C-alpha cells in the first residue's frame, strides 16, 4: 500500500507564515506538520509516500530529504507553480501511486487517529474519516448512516477530516462529473475532489468512520499556535 500526502496548497489563510514556508512544513510540537503523518504512515508499514507539491516546492526535499530517516521513500509529484486542487492533484499523482488502493492525508491537518483502524482497501471507491464539525464551521460535509455509507444530502452532521483510503477508479470518468470547466480543460487538469465523492456516494460507493478523538484543521496562525501549545504540553 502507498500513501499520498496533499501538500500543494498556497495556505493563504496562514499568511504571513506561508509567504516563506509551505503550510505542511510549519512546525507544531517541535516538528513539521507533515512529519507527524510520515511517522504514522511509516509505523503502519507504508514504505512509499507520494507528496504533491507546488507552492515553495523546493523546500520539501530540502527539509524532509528522501524519507530514509523514517525508513520510507518519499516521491514528489510537482504540479507547477499553481496547485491543481485536490482532484487534479490526485489524478496527477496516480502514476506514482500505482493501481491499488492508497491512503490519503491532507498535509495541513493534525489528528490522533490510529491509521491502523483504516481498511487496507475500501469496500467501494473510497473510505473517509469523518469528525464533528469544528466550532468555526456552520455545517458539516456529509452524513454517515448506520450501515457505514456516506451520503451528501441536506443533512450534513459530520466534516471530512482530510484522511481516507481511495481506489484510483474513483477518478475514472472524472471529465463527465466535472464538466468543461476552465481548469478541467487545461493540461494538466485542475479540479476539486468533492464532486467525484458526491457522485460516488450517489451510487453507494463511499463508506466512512466517525473519529471522536482530537483533530485540527490548521487553517489559521491562531490554530497552529494552539496546536503547538497542546502538543508541547503532552
């Protein structure tokens, strides 16, 4: 099994910190945010980790090296100066991820989830980790039914944590779902992932689990400072 860490975003809400440092390389608890993910993936036995990059991309290999300090191999999926969004970034990274299911983690979240609780392969096209919406978010993203299926209706009590297991087949036929948007027509294409997930949910092909532990979307300098303080306190 391989893993993909999404790390290409510009982190505009984190300015001025992200003017000189990519958000996943900002430190919390004495180490870069992305290092927390790499450690957990390595502990799970995942040896090959793909990191997609765009903004200040050269800083990632300079800071993280080749992954050998964690006993893994890091592979870089460079998207250019402009990020390809979540869907386009995943599509661009597929040649490095292979044909099997892969674990995906957003590089700008922190979570105490045990990655070992995730399935090695989703029952359908994707299996997502869901959390309770943070206070600053008015509503969640999806609903999780008793049978483990995720739904994208009007009731959205849970928020996607930015962690999941995906099959590459989720991206098959992406053009029909996304349509002829400006981003979809460029090369390489740029498009978001949620429309593909919602389409797959409509076919009953996305499962999920509700994580009730700690989770932080590190979207502002204040949230980063709070997370750093909490991790240093132990």
